[in-house]
């Protein structure tokens, strides 16, 4: 209820040449000023504002208006954060995303040209939007995997480990130096494990990206070949673990918040398909 009271107090009207003026704020300010000359105006102002604000705040139409404004603002924030994620990507990755979005729009255009029922088009738009969001998450994860990459490969580190192990096995190696090299070898083995895991994640992400591209190509072919429009299902089992955390770096919280928006229509899609 507090949000409705706050919105009611700050409600404004558009005045030509003056713009949008907060009516209740101005009225309350006038009562405050008059109250310095006659304190009774302060009581009158409090009573007047309380009546106006509460009446407006409890009005169902005003509450729907407030909900609509907040939803619009939230949508704008989400779209802005999505654009920020896209701007993180290298130009070639942005082109990949743009290409996928273009193909998804072509699928919807084909269904629209076939005079498909609105509920099918809406369900398919939600499904394709979820697919594009998954694609973007994969691209962001790939970006963060390459952001701090160095020139060393798994083979180069493995060669260093083998060289150290040969030195450690040398009976003429001093004990102090052998211990130091053993500690260095242990560190390099951990680095090697990380690099191998990163390389595997790269392969999984690239495989998932290719799979989604192929999936959308198939959807476009089906849309142009099938006589009766069908509800699109885009549930695919990814090879990469996008839910495991740690793949998105400092963008983890933004990804988590946007997930709530882009995965919400899924239930509606499933209900439509039933």
C-alpha cells in the first residue's frame, strides 16, 4: 500500500508551457507557507492532503495505473541491462547474436503471413525470446572465459610439470631445491586442471551455440514447409552448465535478475501447448 500512497502524493498533471506539475506536493507546500501566517492552515493542510492521498491511493483504477507504470519502468531497466550485456561482447559475437535474432524474427514473420492464431504467435514469440536469451548467456559466458586468458596452453604447462618432475626425481638435486620445485609443480598441476576445465567449457559453449543455430534453422524450415502452424518448443538440454555459477563474472547478478524475466513466459507457453 505504501507505493500507492507515495504515488498518490507525487501524482502530477501536465500543464501547457510548464510541463508536469506534482499537484499534491505544490498544495502541501502552499499550506506549509500559509501556516507560518496562520497555524490553522497546517491542520487544514494535513487533513486535506490525507483525504486526497488516501482516496486516490485506494482507487482501483489508480492502483492499476501505478502497477502499469512500475511494470513499464522495470521493463525499460531490463532492456537496458540486456543491451549492456550485448555491448560487452566482441563484434563477432554481437554479429552472431544479431544473426540469430534475425532468423527468429523471420520465423515469426512466416507464421504471421500464414494468418496464424494470435495465441500461437505469442507462445512462439515467448519461446524464441527464451532461446535468444539462452544464446546471449552463452555468449556472455564465453566472453568472460576469454577476458583474462593468457598465452599459456595446457600443453605448455604440462611440459613444465614434466620438466620439474624430472628434476625432482634427480638424486643429485638438493633437498631445499627439490621441495621448492615440488611446490611449484603442485601449483602448475592446479593451473593445468583449471585450463583443461576451461577448454572443455569452451567446447561445450561452442557446441551449444551451434546447436541453437541449427535449432532455429530447423524452426524456420518447418515454418515454411508445414501447412498448419505449430506451437514451437525450444527446450534443449545444454552441454554447458550455465546454472553452476561463476561463468558470468561481475555480470552474475544481472544475469540472475534477467533470468526471472526471460524465463517467466515459459509456463504460459507450456499451458498454451497443452
